[in-house]
């Protein structure tokens, strides 16, 4: 039983790390997409929620309400990752 527990723990640790890394990849890719539009006009037409949610689904493979037919324009997840801008106090 000890070997099974060790293998399960190792697999869970790897899955957690993978999930974290995919989430960071999603944040970085979204950040680049919104800060490097082709033109100011393209930026004005950008649907941030839809872009954020479609990238989340494509990169991290996490389902959201879009699988229930709500499309990608739901929620405001793009407003929740301020850690890219927050300075750590020392």
C-alpha cells in the first residue's frame, strides 16, 4: 500500500504543477495578445472576456460555461490576474 500512496502522491504533485504552468502560460499569452494588437482600432474591437475564455479553454483545457452553450463571452476572468502588476513588498 505504501508504494501506491507514493505513486498517487507523485502523480498528484505533477498534475498540480502542470495545471499551474498551463495557467501561467494562459496568463502570459493573454497578456501578450492584449498588449500587442496590430492597431489601435483592433484594440478597440477586442472582446477581452471572449479572448480570455477562449485562450483559457485552448491552453489549459479547462471547461467553463461555454460547454453549456453560453459562448466565450462570460465572466470577467481577465480582471482577476493582477499579480502580473502587483509589486511584492519586502
